């Protein structure tokens, strides 16, 4: 039975990392060089290392366009990755609105004793 499940489990394991990046953007301020190198087109290990070095030396990126300051990343590379990267954790759902509690009058409950 294990021999029958093994190919399916192996395929699931191999496809999982690809599905992880399929619908989400890569945060260049927190992603490792390995993740950027494998998930972004035309960003190999050398460019990914340069991104990490730049953010270590200069602080976090404030905009996606700041990536062109990294050695090896020009307008053509930016065109290929612009829609796949982000510089902050963008919420996927609307943040809940904080509601201030109101000070209501305490409710008075009157009780009546019933005689048996």
C-alpha cells in the first residue's frame, strides 16, 4: 500500500513549493535569497544575494521601484518582477474596524419571588 501512495505523496511534496508562490507576492524585505532566486523570473542566486545585501546595508525597501538601485537589476528585470514583489505585508482581507465601547446605563432587572 505504501508503494501505491508514494508517487502521489512525492508529487504533492514537489508541487507544494510552487503552489506556495503561485498566488502571492514575494516580500523583498523579508524573503531569503533562496526564495527570491527560485520564485522570481530572471533573479538567480547572484541577484537575490545582491537584494539581501542591499537591504542589509540600506534598510528595508520603501518602494518596489527602489529595487533598480540593486546591482544587476535594471528596467527589464523590473518589468518582469514588478507584479510579483512587494515591500510590505499587505493585508489580504480588510482589517476589522475598532469599535469604541459605549457607556450604557446598567440594566436593572426586577425579580419577584413566587410563593409555593
